[in-house]
């Protein structure tokens, strides 16, 4: 037989077995604890950052700012977050339009129809920023919240909302390659552009 078991008294053998059992149990508990902490750290890493809180810029009480965000994408025109639209030559170093410059206008709805669709992107954004459009924008936000629209949930204020709404979207297009109305394809409202005879996007883009 085993010389250890044959010479060791039974109580000491039992005590040693219990000691080993306790050590193994502690190791298993420690391993399980480390596993749980590891899982929690992974979950923390993938937790999405909190969404920005939407707030309304009090445009009715603002006529100038020390720094402005603007549309940045126009070749001829720029619209800033105060609703001023101006030529690129009249953009101040602050990013704001020079309000007193010739051709600078605020809340300019030139080329916009009653349905909220406009012929020029910058006019669409400028018109959209008019304080009297706020009820419409609140309605749009409310609908997007109910439908969990991921795009609108990342917007911080009405300037970002108007920039987003006025970009051509699936509402402006039919059959994937033609505009519903190529002359007024930038819309801030909830209505789709009026459906006109089909003009392909390629043809429209090539039109001088």
C-alpha cells in the first residue's frame, strides 16, 4: 500500500485533505471573482457614451456671437447658426456672416415653397432657423423620438437639426435615381417635394 497512508494517523490525513479542499475552493472562488470583474470591464468598454442633450438656441434674443458654426459646404453661400446667409467673402474669421454686408440676410426663405422645400440648401437652413418654425421642428423631434430615429438623437440644437433636415434625403428622391422635384429638393418640413416629371439625378447634376 501507500507508505504515506500506512504510516500517517487517520486524523492528520483527514486534516490534510480538508486543507487541500479549502485551498482549491478558495482558488475557484478567486477565479470566479476575476472572471466577473473581467466581464464587467468589457461591458464598461462597450457602453455607449451618453447622447447629447438637445437645447434650443434663443435666436430671437441673439443677433451676434463671438464664434459661429456655419454650413461650410457651399461654393458661393454660407449660412451660420444665427440664421444669417451671406457670400463666402462676407464670412468673418469667427465663422459668422457679416450681418451688415450687402447681400447678407437673416432667415432668408428665398426660393422656398409653402411645403418647406427650397431650391438652395443655404436658404433652406436659413429659413428653417426662423423662430416661427420652432413648432414644426419640435413636432419633427417628437416624431423622431417616438420612432427612435438614430440620426436625430445625436443632434444638439436646431442649427444641427436644420442642417440635417435640409440635406437631400430619401424623401427627395424617387426610384433611387431621380428627384421628386429637382428645383426644390432641399426640405426642412415633413412634406415631401412636389412630384414632377422624372429628371434623373445624373441629368440634374450635369445641368449648368
